[in-house]
C-alpha cells in the first residue's frame, strides 16, 4: 500500500507539472528555456520522490525517480533532462546507503532510454498508446542497475517490487505522455486559431487589424529618422482574374506576398488589406531610402511574373508612399499614401509616387 501511494503521489505531481508545461507553451519564450524550466521542475519532483522512498533493506531506496528522469528526457530533451538527472543524483547521494551506485546507474539508464525513445522509437510507432507503453518498457530497463546491489538485497527487491515497478513505469509513461500530448495539442490549436485571426488566409501576411496593431505599437517607439507607409496595388488585377480565373489570381497574390516579404528589411511590416492591395510599414527610415525600397518593390514585381501552365503572366504594380516624422495616425497615413497611389495610377501605372513629407 505504501508503495502504491508513493508512486501515485509522484505521478500526480508529474501530471500537474505537465499541465504547467501547457501554460509555458502559451507564453512567449524560447523552446530551450521552456525545456530548461521543465527540467528544473521535474528535478524537484525527482528529489521529492527520493526523499520519500520505499526502503528495501538498509540504504536501498525504491522510488519514482527513474520514471521522472526518463520522461523528462523523452519529452524535454537532453537539456531539460540533465537538470532533472543532476538534481536527483545529488539528492540520492546525500541520502546515502549501499544503494548509491545502483541508484546512480539506474538513473543514467533511464536518462539514456528516454533519449533513445525520443530519437528512434517515437516517430516509428503510429499508435500513441503503443509509443508510450514502449517508453515505459524502456525506462523499466533501469532495473538493470540492481546488478550493483548485494545479491540478497537484489533478490528481495525483485521479488517484492520488481513487477510492480515495471507496471507502474508503463502506466506512468502512458498517463504522463497523454497529459503532455494533450497540452501540446491544445497549445498548438490555440496558436493556430490566434494566427488565423491575425493573418490573411491566402497569403499568410498580416491582415488589416493585425497590421493596425503593429503599426500603432511600433510608431510609438523612439524614431529619429522618420517612418514611411507604402500602399502597393496590383495593376489591372481584375483583367488577370477575368482572363485566367480566380485560382490563377490567388497564385499571383501569393507570389506578390512572398516577394514583398523577401524585399523588405527585417523589422518592416507587410500586410494584405484588400483584394489586390498590400501595405508596407517602414519604421526608422529616411525618405530617400523609402523611395528606393518602393522602387525596388515595383521592379521586382514587374520582373518576377508568374508562370501558370507554361504561360508567363506579367504583373505590374503601382506604389503610393507617405513619409513622416513623429507619430501619425494610421488612417491619416493611409489616406496620404492612397492619394499618392491615385497619382501613380493616373500617371500611367507601374510607377512610384510619394506624397508631401510631413
């Protein structure tokens, strides 16, 4: 009964940590930092398990630390698992007893088995349940560490708790793995829904609402050189749709979206705000540089074209720009850029026009 409660308590702690991991997935941080944090937390769980063990003879401790270490390596990689392993090893050495060598060996085996599962086994098994059962079975190989125990203690451990330990590793890997996978799915779904709400589904660029949020945020930042807003509108796009079909028109829009992303600087903001209308926000740029970039966009769109079914479709674009110092409301900047765009259209299209600097 004490053994069952020990392992169930450890499993409960690990399940809570898996849920906490889900909250970390929703926070903005690097994957390496996230795994390191989980490694430290799993290390704490392993330490608690060592401090509340099942005693098999003098100085021989049985607990859930190998399951914790193996799962940490399987789900959080070597970086996260190293923190777990080191923490558990330190606490186990401090606990003392003749079982120290066997305990350390079993922990290292669990670590290696978790890494082997993550690298070689996980992707080869279609069934999630079978995959997690395989993880539990591999972690159970940590029992091999008992060869370092005295023969009488080794036999006592195997007879009293060996099968129970294997069964619990299987159950624990399934339960913990299911919790972690559930949190990953939920976080991925939330991220996907959030991205869909912020981006244009056809081109993957920001939509109008997200562009406005980015513009308002960045325009508040300190800026000594000025900023520019470009409105990029494809020329005679309706004719492209009428002559080739909307599927081809969609390909054209996607191609232009990629080209804009490839042409602008890092830190510039690109969005699609209408049918064939794109906007580019250039923070921290001088008027001359903004004109050069707008002209580069015009030339690249004209030179790229789109090949569909062996036919080359040439696209041109007109660009209207507005350059300003200080903070300018987006509606005002768009209106001024649209006025410049209208002049570019009236001037024969495939042109760049800028409004008066403000």
